[in-house]
């Protein structure tokens, strides 16, 4: 009897307490969860740190800074300046000046998409500046006219926000002439145009455009004339915005392409007058503003100097010979 009691006592001592075992399991589970949490946290922090470092490196590599007027192609110079921090300007302005007398200079304006030539509603397919630059072997390209497209739109607070994608159908709101061929936009507009020998002109009267079309080799419709014969047409304070301007000097056969990160109309126009432009017009701006420099450019980092990620319907570009040629 005594032996049986002793055996039961030993068995009882050998059997684990169910409550203690459950507590240990719960404790182990908590430790494992805490361990996983901290491992996940460390990994997340590590990945975040790497992303921050990568973003900083990319920003440092691709940011643009001030640059004095520099020859980048034959007959083409590039300038980058920081605008004064005022109520009407801030950020950078990128200016390309083209000597239309230089050998090898050619112009480009977007032609109507041949697959849409007979389409009464659409003329173009949206393309990015990078695509236009590479497809047409351009040296410089900027955005062109304002346009409408069949892009999908999101409505926010009663306003439509189009999500523009490459390939979307589009129509220019202004006239465009490409290699002597007119798009089917209304011709009763202001027109900046070039003869076959690249002599530049600006039609300041909308009703005269039709009469000069036989002489137009390249042309881009303007939203408005900012400067004529060196005189500003609008000299009042305005809210600054991203802008693309085109200027010409018919006397010296010079062309200016400029994109402003933030400037009012009069401040932007004055900047091109300072450069020597006698006539200045405004084309599409805002999120459409873009400038891209071809990879063969000398003495500067090529690529996108402003904008470039939103596709547009039309572009204005220049081909030029390399400095080394």
C-alpha cells in the first residue's frame, strides 16, 4: 500500500501542471511575436533608410542648377538661371537660344498622325517629350499648343482631372503647320511661323493667317502675344505659374525656347526680351511645360531639364549638328 502511494506521488510530481504549461506556451508565443515584430521593424527601417539614401542620390544626380550661357550644339546655347524670389517669380528658368543662320539647323513641329488624317475629331496621339526627341532625332524639344484629349478623367470637388497617357487621342486647340502641312484647327489665330529658309515671323492679326499659309514651312499657334517689336503687351502683376515661351528676333534670325518653373507672364516675357527677343508668344504651360535636351549635347548633362513625364499632343523641336562634327 505504501509503495503504491509513493508511486502515485512520484507520478503526480512528474506530470506537468497544465496551467503552467499553458502559461509557458503563451509566453513563448509572445516572445516569438515580439521577435518577429522587431525583425520586421528593423528590416522596414533598413529599407526605408536605403530608399531615402537612394532618393537623395537621385536628387543630387538629376537636379538642375544655374549654368551660364554655354554652347551645346552648333548654333545652339543653353542657359539656366534662378529667378528672383518675388510674388511673381521663383525657381529656375531654362533658355535655349538657336541661331537660325547656323549650318545644319532644322525645325520640327508635330505632324498630324497619318492614321487620323480623315478623322474630324482627333489629330494626334499623346506622346512624351522623350519619345518625340528619340523618334525624330531632335536636339531640343519643348511642348507645343494647348489641346484636348479623350483621356480618362477623375472628378474631384466638381472638377475633372484628366489622366493623360501616351497613345490617347488628342486635338490641338491651336493651329500647327508641319513641313508645310496644316492641321485642321481654326486658322483665325495668332501664328508664329518660319519660312523654308527659317526666317521667323509673327502674325499679330488673326485674320491674316490664311493669307500667309502658302509661305509657312513650320508654324505654331500662340495662346497670346506677349511681346511685339520688343514691347510688352501685358505689363501688370499676375500670379506666377509654370510656363513655356517661344521668342524670335526676325532681324538676327534667332529663336528662343524657354521654360519657367514659376513666373508671371510679364516677368517671363521680360526675361526673353533681355535675351534679345523682339517677339514672344506663350504656348501651353502648367503640367504640360517641358524641355528635353538630346544626348549628344556638349558641356552639360542631357535629358529632361523640366517636366517631361506628362504626354502632350504637339511639340516644337530643333535639330542641330554636334559641336564635335
